[in-house]
C-alpha cells in the first residue's frame, strides 16, 4: 500500500522495497538464465505450452 499511495515514491519504478526502503534483489533474481527457466516452467505448468 505504501508504494501505491506515498507521493515520495510516486516516480520510483523498477525497485524492490523492504520495510519502505529500496533494496537490491537477490543475485538469483538478476540471473537471465534462471529467469528464462522459470518462465519456461511456469508457462508449461500453466498449460501455455506443450510438453
């Protein structure tokens, strides 16, 4: 709710917040190979692709 209502962060995009403070995401969250694999597994389990 904080990020949606506080004018102090109205222009902030693409950031992760914990306890109303921006933090860096975990290294795994920034790994493009893991992101692609997560997407593939999620799409498969959601029935969006065959296999």
